[in-house]
C-alpha cells in the first residue's frame, strides 16, 4: 500500500470526504522507539487524523495535533505539512499496565490543541478538552466548537498501519439546506456501517464502492503521503546557541562535546569542542 489520501466529492451537494491510508510512514515513525502497543495505536490514529485535517490547508505550512494530560501518555504530537509529510512522537511513563488503549486511559484529563502553522503569517490555534472516548470523538468536538461544521471521523491503527475516513458538511452553496441535510444523514449512516477492520485492510476504491455505490462520489487524483522530519544541523545549532555562552562553556569544559537526538526521527547531530568554541565566540 502506498501512503496516500483520497478526496471524494458528492455531486450536487455540499458534502466532502477524505480517506487516508498510511503504512511506510507509520513504520518510519515507530522506528527507533519502544512504544507499547496501545501507544503505537494512538500514534497511528493521530497520524491519520492530521493527514485528514491538513487537506484543508491552502498555503505552505503544517498542521499539528497535540494532546497532553495526566495519564501514562503525557504528550502526543503529530504533524502533517501541506505537501503530505508526516511525523509524530509520544512521551509515556514506564512500568504501566498497557492493556487498555482508549484515549481517556492513556492521556487522561487534559486538552487537545490543533495548530495551523503557515510558513508566512500568523498561526491559528484551537483548544478543546479531551472529553470523548476516542481521538475521533475529540476531533469531532473540535470541529463542532471551533469550525462549526458537522464532521464525522473514523480512525484506526494496527500492525504498523493506520487509516482514517472523514465526512464533512460544508456551508450551503451547491444545494439547499433540506437537500444537504437529507444527503448528510444518508451518507453518515452509510459510512457508519464501515468496520475498523475494513478501513484498515481494504483499499480505498473498494471502501468507497462498498459504502457509496448508490451515490458514487467524484474522485480527484489522490495525494501522496510520506514521512518527513524538519530537524537539521542548523536548527540544532541554533538551539544550542539559545542556551547562552555560560551554558555552552560548561558543556565545553565538562564534556568537550554534545550530541542532540531528534525526538521524531532519532537522527543524531554531534557538536565537538571546535563547534562549541565557535558558538561561544559567535555569541560573545
């Protein structure tokens, strides 16, 4: 399966959909980490979710989903750029019983933050409490509160794969309120018959035909998705410089070098004594 997202549109209505399927990106995100299986599942759902949500970006930038709480998973962060580059990371405590995998058990009481970060211009941020039993329910609450658009999501993950389905009712333009309401109720009922096993294992064309064969949607070209990390040696260098000359001097005196590891891709950048001394001179 090639990582991709497929948009679909229903003629003569103001309802759109997205279907996302990712495999190689999930494997790359999990590589180098020792996440318990329920945490892997939560990461997979978050990756599918940001891929779905980033389809609304009309500019260069990225969309980030961040959830924090007081459960064994203290942080969940997933990002997708307008070009379909995905990355994610989670932080969790050790020594837990990982038999339960729902979001309330893993993250506990907390908040979910959706941040839209354009390369140029101001960022937008929406915050909702983690009150649903699943990540999909929490995101539906976000759309209801922040976007005021009726939205349904189905998210699933397992065996180093993840998938997601989104249905969204847009403001009336192509059809009237009654027609859109009737179509929305019909399509939502059809989508609700999809099992999570089908969403995870069937290809997108089979899923869409199985659900909507009586109202075939229009299918624009699919968009490619892939793992992508924004870390770089320059960013790591700037992070070290931000520590200040005193802290850098301590690192130089004590260890003579420092190695930074990216939380997302596990790439390591080493800065030796010459590098540290140059940074100190640059600050001074």
